[in-house]
C-alpha cells in the first residue's frame, strides 16, 4: 500500500503526460489576460480625466515598488524549486510558513504606506513643481496600496498550483482580475476613488478565484505555521533577484519623478506606450525565450547542442521582433487610436487628441527597443541556464543605472520621446555587451546571427516603406474606423511582404517555417 507521500510523488511523475494540455491552457489564459488587460487600459484612458489617470498611475507605482519582490518574479522563482523538492506534508508546511511571513510583511507595509504616503509621493515620485494633483495622488496611494497584499497571496497560490502542474486556475486568475476591474470601472466611470477600489477588488478576486482549486487538491497553506527550515532557502534564493528588482524600482522612481515635470497626460501616455512594448515582447520574445530556455537548461552538458539551440532561438526572436518593432514605430498613431481610443464610435468622448499625440510620441521610439530587448531576454537566460546568476544580475543593475542616467539627461530636453529613446539606446548597448559575453563562452555562430539580423531588418524596413507608400494615397475615413482599417491593411501587407522578402533573402528561420508546411518525403527503400 502506497503512503500519501508516495502517491503524491507518483502523481507528479504521471502528470507531465498532460504537459501539452497544460501548455495550451497557459497559452490561452495568457492571451485572454493580454486582451482583457488592453481592454482595462483602454477604458482607463477613456472613462477618466487626464488628471485622474496621471494621479492614479503615480499612486500605483507605490505598491509596484514591492510587487516584483513580494508578488511576482523573485517570490515564485525562489519558492517553486524548493517546494517541488519536498514531500506533501513538508511542502504544505513550507507554503504555510511563507504565507505567515507574507501576512506579517504585507500588514507592516500597508501600515507604513498609509502613514508615509505623503512623504513617498512628494519626496520620491513627484517633483516640487509638478502640475499633477498631489493631494489626489496621496489619497489614491493609501487606497490602492493594499492591492500588494492581494497580489502577494495570489502569487503564492499560483506558485503552489503551478508546482503541482494544476494550470487552469493560475492561468485564468489574471483574467478574473481584469474582468472585475473593468466591471467596476464601467459601473463608476470618472470616479477616482472607485478606480483605486476597483484595482484592489480585482486583486482580491484573482486570489479568491484560485482558492477552490487549492482546496480541492488539498493544497491550502496551513495557517499558524510560522517557520520551516526550507524557508531560509527560499529567502536565500530571492537575494540575487532583490538587487535587480531594487535597481528596476529605482529606475521607476526616476522616471516617475521626471514624468511629473512634463505636461498633464504625460504619465498616462508613457504608461500606454509601455503597454504596447510589453505586449510585443510578451508575444514575440518572452514566450519563445522561455521555450528555448527550457531546452538550453537540459543541454548544458552538450556544448554543440547548446550552441545550436542558442543560435536557433536568437534567429527566431530576431525574425519575429524586427517587423513588430518597425510596425509600432511607423504606425504608432493608428495603433494607439485603434486599441485605446474606440469609445467615440459608441458615443463616448475617447482619449482626446492631446493624449493620443503624447502616447504616439512615446511609442515610436520604443518600437526600436523591441528587437534588442527581445534578444536580451534569451541571452540573459543562457547565463541563468549555466547558473552564472551574478553576471546577469550585475549587468542588469549596471544598465538600469545607465538607463536612469539617460532618463535624466534626455527627458528635460526631449520629454516623452527622450524617455523612450533612452530605453531603446540602453537596449542596443546591452545587446552588444551580452552578445560579446555569451559568444566568448559559448562560441555560437555570431556571423550567421549578424547576417540573419541584417536581412530581417532590411526586409522589415522595405516592407514598411512599400506598404506606407501604397496606403498614402488611399482616402481612408477619419477617427477610429480609419485608424483600425489602416492598422489591419498595414499589418496584413507588412506581414505578407516581410515573409516573402525573408524567404527571398534566404533567412534561415523563414526558410524553416516555409519548409515546415510540407512534411519531408519518406525515402524509398533501395
């Protein structure tokens, strides 16, 4: 007769047979989360005044200062490997101990944030001469900060469920957050306080959605457990992430303070542009990088296979990110209008011309960052695959410092364009350094990558130029309909031309896609 621990280990061994099903669940959930996230952002900028959205975006940065450490990234990356190495009872005790620690830390942070909100806002996030509504920012900070606790507990639930390969609830929980937030925004349009409340309730809904899955599987963390020997291991694994996270939050503080000196709507516009950058990277860089990272981690003992996989991954990401970045740069304005300014079709007031202009001004330079940042995502993961954690952390901290310096130099003179250009410049500089470092160790085919990259950039630029020239004389309607039509026509045209040019230029990855459509012929027996 098997013990409970043996049954659990057996279940873990059997469950990966449904790995493809789990991957599909995650992909569909991620896509739904992206779509509902875009809907949430579009309603935010259309249902609320610029003064409210600017104030809210600044207020939301206060819990976000701790979010990556306590609610995402560092917590899950450190917790899951330790959790998976334990038996059922010990794993549940560990999750209970971590829950107790998170309860204490979040309660302390909420109390401190409510008390210190005026200091956090005026000393860190906004400049003394800001045109923003500082009292409103302080009020919204106090209301929205508890969302950190909800997201922190939700991240723990996601970590447990993902470790047990129960993917449905964690995949769809962010969708629940977005849907609940959107519903409350629609119910209370224009009300600043209810906007902050909506985000907190949405975070709580994300947590509550996962509790039934935890309960059914008998995985609910045990309250009252205050310590576990492996908790120290989790905290130790979080240390490297803490340095890079702290550097990123320092960058966010610098950008927030600089944005607060720009005209009204700049904070919201920069947030809009960053949303499109994150979407492009999520679809065309992070997803393939994660897939190739899994393969690279299993090939560390085979240098030839490691080099081949790395070259294939970099080539694929280059193929995908070059046209995406060029498209965002060339069609920045219609992209912003078609995605974020659609309520005038339904009789709403929309974003307004000023915010559309500001958002497009911030977006087009960010398009130039998609390619380098996309490749950096995989290059950094090769260092993690080799367990050289200090190197990527040190590089991230150094380049985030350079990023902050360029922000300070370019923003006062060039405004939103300067901030976005700083991101693109740092991305390209980091790409050069990472290519040199990784090539020195791995000796992958760098010349092939250069040739392939030049070809995809040539194909992307020619496609965009030709499609732009063909669309120029067309009498497209104005407003949202015209913008959406232009985005669709341009997207289809660029995609078709780009694919044809890449095949014509013999880009290896494009040729692989083309040949994949026809299965290879079975060799005849002699």
